[in-house]
């Protein structure tokens, strides 16, 4: 396997792992979790979303690619927003 050593080093620092194997294993776990999380959010949205338990009216949704109250464009990758 050919891995970018700089990316591996960054991932190791972020994850706090001791070995390359542990780093790759945890990174793969995170990818799987991200997929499961995105799928759950899609199911929640399809079911009508969340009800505000405090009785407030929902604010209008921000335009796609925008964050409410922020004029910066949010880049989207693989179905999730990144700032």
C-alpha cells in the first residue's frame, strides 16, 4: 500500500495513535462512522426532521452551500458540509 506520509503523520497527530496500523484502523473507523452518521441524518430529514422542544418556530433553512448567519460559502464533499 502506498500512503502519503504527510497525511499519515497528520492523522496520527490528530488521532493520538502510536503506530501506522492503529492510525489507519482508526481513520477507517471514522470513515465508516461518517457514512453511518450521514445516512442517519438523511433518514431524519426524510422523516420530517426534528421538532423544537422549546416551542420556537423553526428559522428558515440556509441556502444550500451557505451557513445561517455566515456569508462564507461552505464547501460540500461526499454529502457533508465543511467550513
